[in-house]
């Protein structure tokens, strides 16, 4: 059987299993009152079960462990154990909200463990980072993990980013002959698609921390492995997540400037601002998917043609900046329209 057909089979099987598991899990979450209720900062209506990302976490843990044992790859076994720890912490947080101090302390320990198991990124555009690379990697793991949680606020958004990112990484690992990691990423993509079928607007279930935090940690670890074991440029790896990284980073910086507590819920991400303008979830998420696909294509070109990395960075940055400017322009027009209506009434 051709490798491509096996990949498609893995994807379909993972998607179907995740979808079926969610059919069982959603009523259980509802009965146990593990739900998100609408408030002034959310975009949904009615109580929606959260924690559906458990099916994705289980896919990551069991797939990595199974392939690690079958092929004798300690890297995959270590990955399975690490992802189990991230999942267990996040599942506990979904069931019983942990204090930010406890949650962040545990995450910091897991970030250190990630570096101990898989090393740190010590090369950037040909420059040796030395021990400074360990600090950057530590911060990067924590940031990647939490930004996924920050961006998991609209139906289908986090799941679609996971599908695109996982399939892109699968292709890259396949190109360098790492069949196990490629297969793992295909399974993650399939599981994310199965979840998205129940998470597309209007969502029947939310991912929860067990899904978003674990996915963020998984992709952060893939970045480290891809850079250290296969020589991928860390910047090329980061470009895949340009939409999430840009939105979360700019939003956090803007909130810090205004003296806001960044760990508290809010509605100031760019996708939330679009929703506030009355644009439908489907239009927003589909627009984000298009940008994600373009960033993924640009990142892939920078892997195939490594001397184009600076051009790729410029192209992805320009794409994301234009999208942000479009949001600001739409807000400005909406505000002007509101002002005119108010003036007319007077």
C-alpha cells in the first residue's frame, strides 16, 4: 500500500474515532457539569460542555506510546509521558479551576522537563545561542502552550489551526524520512478534524484546557524536535503558527500597556473584535484558515529553499499585518457609522 494511502487511512480512522468518542463524552461532561456558561466575555450562548479536547490528548498520548514501543523509539515514549503530564494538569483545571500560581508553576516544571528530554533550540539564522537558547526555549514552550489556550475562544478556530499545523509537520517529517513522527502528526490532524465536526459553529462541545494546552505543548515540542533532530529552521517552524502567535502576542502587549491582568478572560483578540462587529463565526474562521494555509505554504517553501527564510518571514508578517489592519479599518468604519447614527438622532 502506498505511503500516501496509509496516511489518508490514519487520518480518517483518527477522525472517525474522535467523533465517535465525543458522542459518548459530551453527555458525560454535561452530567458532570463540566461546562462553559456565557458571560460578558464569551462568544457562545447557553451552557456548552468543555473538555472535548480530551479525545485529541488521548490520541497524542496513546499514538506516541504505541509507536514508541513498537519501533523502540525512546523519543516517542518520552513524548507520550510528557503529553500525559500536560493533559492530566489541564484536565484537572477543566474540572476544578486551578489558581494561576499552581497552574503556571506546574507548567514551568513541565517546560524544564521538555528541555531536559528534548534539548533546546541553540541555532537561530546560523547564530549559536548557547545557554541563552535554553532560556528562549523555556519561555517559548510556556508561550506556545498558553497562546493556544488564549486563542481557543471561537468555534473551530483552534481545531483548524491544529489540522493545518499537524499536516504541515507531517509532510516535513515525511520529507526527512521520519515515518513515525509523520504518522503521529497525521493522527493528531485527524483527531482534531473529528473534534472540529462537533466544535464547528454552533459548537456542541469546547476543547477546554485539556485540548488547547496539550496541543500547544505538543506543537512546542515538535518545534524543538524538528529543529534539533532534523535541522529545520526554528523560524520556519514558528511561521506555521503565524496567525496564533501574532494575534496572541499583539493582544497581550496591548493589554500590558493598558495595565490589564493578562491571565483574566477578555474579548480583545482580533477574532473576538471581528465577532463584536457582527461578522459570523464561519466567515471569521474560514478567513483565518486561508491565512493559516498561506503561512503554512510560505513556511514549507522556506524549508525546501532555506536561503529564502528572510523572504518567508517578511511575507508571513506582511500577510498577518494586513489582516490586522483590515480589522482596525472595519472597526473604524463601524464606529463612524455609529457616530453618524447618533448625530442623526440628535
